[in-house]
C-alpha cells in the first residue's frame, strides 16, 4: 500500500517473453533460455558445462507474440 492508504491498482502486462527449457545433457537440469533463434551454446547453471542447442523458429515466436498482442491479449478478462 502507498502512504495515502489507497490500494495500488493491479498492473497489466506490457510485454511478453517466451522461455524455452533445454535439458542439460550432462546433469539433466532444465536450462531456461529466452527464445534462442540462432544456433549457439548454452551453459548449464547447475554443472556449468556448455552444450549446443537447436534454435527455435523465429516465425513461430513472432506469430505467438502477434496473436497475444505482446502479452496484452492473455490477460484474464474476468479479472478486469
């Protein structure tokens, strides 16, 4: 609460990110990555070993963001 005693209005999402989980081939921990669209190396935050990852389709990412209006369309209408 603020000093004025008025409750704070809930904040709607302004953007969204898509996180993919890649399983570490060394320790089996799920490593979260923000929509990797290029082949690269990921580093496990548990065992610290690096491994190559398969990129995701950039068109699919753009489609999901477009369909959800960058996260704005995914707000629960009953909550508003």
